C-alpha cells in the first residue's frame, strides 16, 4: 500500500450529502471567510461531472450569471460545504455533460426526471 492509499484510508469521510449525478440541479451552501467574518453563500447550478472516489471526490457545477457561464469545482467532502440540496433530477445519458458549455437558451435546458411516489400509484 503506497502513501496516498494509506492517507485516503485514514481520512475515510462520512458525509450526509444526498445522492446526485451529472445533470442534476443542485444548491450548494458554501462557507465563505472574509477577514474575521464568516458567511454562507449559495451556488445553484447544474452538475457537469463527478470525479474521484472516497476522500478525493469532487464535482463541477455550472451556472449562468448575467449571460456568462460560471463553473466551480467543489471537493465533495470539504468542511466548507454546509449542505447540498438537490433541486431537480435531470435526465442525461452521459456522466460528463461538457456539451452544455456550447449551448445557450432553450437548447441548454435539461429534461427533468419525474419521480412518482408509491402512494400516488395506489
């Protein structure tokens, strides 16, 4: 076992984040430290990819801000992430949806997965 694998096994993070994948719209509550003050900032966007595993997992989120695409990479087990909310589940066929970068307007929309509850079926 090399040093990197040993370090990852010792970290072994336990997070209470919900399950999400590429195509899902998420709202990340991220702690920002400005001087001696600390506040929580929200970043809402579409997950482009998830990469890594266990302690080194990260995910990329893209949002449009004043017509400009903004992408941010978050470490999944960062102590600065207060919570992650999944707003919408998206229907995509790929694990990495970088083709979204070239699309604008209605073409950039992702179809939402409609979840049927068991009580509604009966």
